[in-house]
C-alpha cells in the first residue's frame, strides 16, 4: 500500500488500470474463430492463426482474401456504495481481415509454406460508465492532501512544483486542500494539508458521482510466416505492430448532502480529458503437431509488447467552499504557462503462453468428407509483469513515480488463466459452430471480482473457393473502477457488470 501514496503524483495515465487495459483482451478474430469461442490455437487454416498461433498459417497451400465487418453493443450496470446506474452504447468494428499467400512445394506435396498480412482489433475501448452514491467514509481530496503532505514541500512550493500532480496543485489553488486555521472554531490544524470538511467527518455526508466515457482501441497489423513439414508438423512466427489509441473524458463530482451550510464545503468537481496514442511491436511463435491424423496439439508463445506512448492531458477543477472561500476554478493550462502538457513513456505488456488441442471428426484428406472438430485452448497471462518506463528526457523527476506504479502493479495484479472451447459440425457446404470462453480474474484481491465470459455460436458456408461465416458472441463481464486511491484507508470502488454482444460476418475467397 505504500506505493499507492505516490500514485497521486500524476493526475493522468500511468496508473495500474492503464496497464491492464492494454493487456486484458477480448475474443477477436474472424467470424469462424469467434463462433468457436476464440479457440484457434491448434486448428490452423484461418487467418486468425496469425494472432493466436502462427503455426496455423503453415497449413495454407492456396491464396485467400478475407474481410470481417462487425457490430457491437453493450449495457453497463454500475454499483457504487449501494446505488446503481445503467448506461448503454453500440458501434461498428472490424474483425480479422487480410490476405494469405500459400506457397506449396512443387516437388513435395506434403511440404509447403505460407505468408500472411493481417489486421485485427485486439481491444475496443468504446465504453461509457456512470455511477453515484453517498459516502461518509472518504473524499477524493484526501488523495491530494496526502500527496502534498508526503512531499515535504510548503504550500507555496507545492503549488509550483512539477513533482505534484496537476489535480493536487489545482486542489491547492482552489483551496480545496490547505493548512487549516478557522478562527473561533476551537480547532486549529497548522502545517497539515487537509480538506476542511473533514473537521466534521462524523457528521459529513457526500454525494459522489463519476461519469467516464472512453473511445479508441488496439488494432494490430501482423506479418506472419508459417511452414509445413510432412503435413504433420507446422511452425510459424508473427511480427506484430499494435497501434494503441485511448481517449478518456471524465467528470468526478462531490457535493455536500449533510444540509450543513457552515461546514466550509458545498461542491467540488474535476473534469479530465486524456488522450494516449502509440505504436508497439511484439513477436508470436508457435507450433502444431499431429501425432495421429485426428489429433492436433498446439503450443504458442507471445512476447510482451513494447509500446512507445505519447499522451496529452487537460483538466478543470471547480470548488465552492461556502463560507470559507469564494467559488473558484482553475485549468491545467493556468498552472502550465498556458499550455496543456504532453508526456512520453514506454509500456511493456505481459507474456502469454498458450496450449491447445483439437480432435477432428472423420479426419480425412478430402475436406469435403470431414465432419467437424472439437477444440480447446488454455492460456496463461502474466498480468503482474506489466511495466511502465520513463522515456521523456526532460522529466528527470519521474523515475520514483514509475517505480512506485510498477511496484503497485506487482502488488495488485497476478497471472491468470483463460480457457476457450469450441466445436464445429460440418454438413457438406454448411457448418454449425458453438463456443465458450472464460477469462480469469487478474486481481490479487478476491474482493475485486473481475472476469469475462463469452458464449458464442454461428454458421458458415463454403463452396467453390468462396465462403461466408456469421457469428454472434454474447459477453458477460465484470470489473472494478476506482474513482481515486488512498494509502491510509480502504479504497472505495464501483463494481461494473457489463452484458453485450458482437455480431460478426466474414467474407472470403480463395484465388
């Protein structure tokens, strides 16, 4: 918990939630792959293999062009301190699309290679959550008071110090946080930054509200190469270039619900606008082995992605302190010589280890006689290994902050298992598919119930080199959102339960 006290030293990005956002993926791929729960680690023969187990690209012996448009929708049910709010949304998306070039060996029929160029939406950040409730336990201003008190700086020095977060400095500027001396109150606190209303903490009731709207996503471009030896052993690798784009607009508000008009607080709000963008690189390696014709076993390793991120941040704080001070407002640019700040940093995502197995029904060489398959993936993700590193040469005072964030990531996240199963039944040119996926809880604290479940199904048609697949994926997810973090008491948080779905179509032909 000691590291949490330093997390207030930035009022923008580089917090543990940003690391999880960049590594906790959803089901993706073509409609075929999504219909079977995303379990494509040992099947091959689908361009989705480039992003799961590139050995599957080695099964291609012909050329193929694929396009996968889709549409998604969601419904968020947020619970915060006994109250609930519901928000819905929707939008278009793109599943795995691209082209594969098969290169059969003209001299050996059971040996070949293939090259693929693909694009895939790994994560979609389009979301809107809103929650509110009463709180007589803590205030967001406490995090700024603790930050300033822990800095050892005087108030004048803290107001102009780049080591103090912009929200912390804004809280000072508007007198939301200050050393407290109230004549005639019988209580005098000198030299300790605090929020005025905490004088009457036992009788003080806040109405807190948080509204967060996000957009963007992670879109990865993949260059894959796979090989085939004797139609029994397949291998491959993918060089990935993920493009990261995340935008967040939020408004957090606290207001006095005690009815006391002389407790030096009426309302305070912080509106933030944050945008991070960057590009990364990673490597995926894998193999698929057929011990017998009807069985396929797959292994894959995904290295961490190294991102170079550039972010911008802007905010405005409003406070109304009733009989203590006149209402005040301040923006980030007011404290930064008229400019909104820009920052650069590096982000490293977790390792991923994948084991997969498939059983083929009527596994004969003539694909027209095959009757389908049953397949399963087991994936382990090292969420606790997410890391941030400073890449801004002008920000020499940030290293302690990044170390604190990385220590916090190790303390609050852990490795988690993801499981995916799917099946397909083939009726000549028509196919029926179904699948299920479970993504485990990445938090060490069992009180933070965060998991993702997906139930999927679909149909497909293949004939004369042309194919079309349709899929529907229904998701049931849960997560936690912290409006602020404190180091000296339990953190209050909202539980977000989301339901929604994705409709995906894939069109393709061989050439």
